[in-house]
């Protein structure tokens, strides 16, 4: 663990079920450091989305404790979550609230009673940071899925939370939109000092994470760096999870030539192939 970074999110023995007979989350323990990029993966029904709902205060754990910035979250301080966490949802159309992009970004600021004279500058700066400042006057139907996701992120940046959750946010985008959104997640971590939590099925996205949390049947099956998580292909297959494409190629080549290392790094794989050809 990086001793220079503080823990910003902590799940302690959290259990939750939509009915008392079936637990969706079973004794979940993990911590996330400030300015980390975390991917939470798992097959459908593993509990991924339930974790996001607990994190955002939509669901209350049956037992266990949730800490945000060392604050134990309960009914008395639920608004603390809303001040510190923003979420980008799966369907870009379902999260667009305003008529225009500018209206959408303004919505959260209006709810927080930000003075009108300050609001314009905040909207412009948030829009510029994710390159949607030229789209502010456009209505939602004139925006692509990727552009709507960017507007949603600008809306979050305008209220400036410490943590941004992406809940299957790439799943309904085309390849170009997916690539841009993955780059934006890294931008938010590296340039905006945000803690990024991505709940995802996209194994290509997981490559860039600082830490991966693997869920299976409501329990944490494993957690660690991507290069550690993707060492056991058979175990991942049992959980209906796959290897990233780069690692698949590297593993296939490794079987015929041991000089080709198993790697998640595209540049390293290309270098190894070039050395093999020589």
C-alpha cells in the first residue's frame, strides 16, 4: 500500500440482501486509496452493481460499516456521500436531465444553490476539461452516446466530488466512444486527482487499473494489481470472466516460443515479437 495516500473508501464486513434469505453481498471487505483507479469485475449477479448502490447511499447495508474519508456513513450524514461521490451510469440517455448540454451541467449546481454569476464560469471550465465546451448549446438528441457521457462527467466535475463511479459506463458505447471514455478515466485520475471506481465487464479497461476487485457470488474472490489477477486463466473461466486481448495473444505466442512473455503491456509484447523475428 502507498503510505503517502490516505484511504478514501472502506467497506468493512458489509452484507446486503434484497431479502433476508439471499445475500447479494456477503462479508465484503476492501479499501480504496485517494487518487486510485479501481476496477470491480465479476459475472452478472456477482454483486458489482449492488456495491455501487451501497457506495452512493441508495442501499443501506444489513450489517457492516461503510467509511468515506474516515467518516462512518449512516442516516445522519448520508448527504456527505452526495458531496463526495458522483456517478456515471450505463445508459447515456437515462442520465441526461437538461434540454441542452449546458442545462445538464447546470442542474447539480442549481440544486446546490450556486449563485448564477458563478455558475457560468464553473460550467465552462467543467465543459472545457472534458472537451464539450463547443457542445453546450446542443440538445441531447444531437449528441452521440460518447458526447453524452462526457457531458455527464462535466456535470460531475462541476460539483467537484473526490470520487467518481462509472457503472458499466462503456457497455452501450461504440468502439470509439469506449476508447475515449477509458482515456477520460485515466485523465480524471492523473490530471484531476480524482478517485475513479469503474464497475465493468470490459477486460481491456481493467489493464489500466491500479487495483482490481473480483466478485463472485457476492464475495470477493480476489483483489490486486491486474498482472496478479490475470495469472490464473482457469480460475477466471470458472467465474465466466475472460483474459484481455493483449494477454490472450501473449499467452498463445508463449506456448510456441517461451521468449514471448505473458504480458498485459502492448509495447512489451510488440518488443518481444520484434526480438523473436530478429
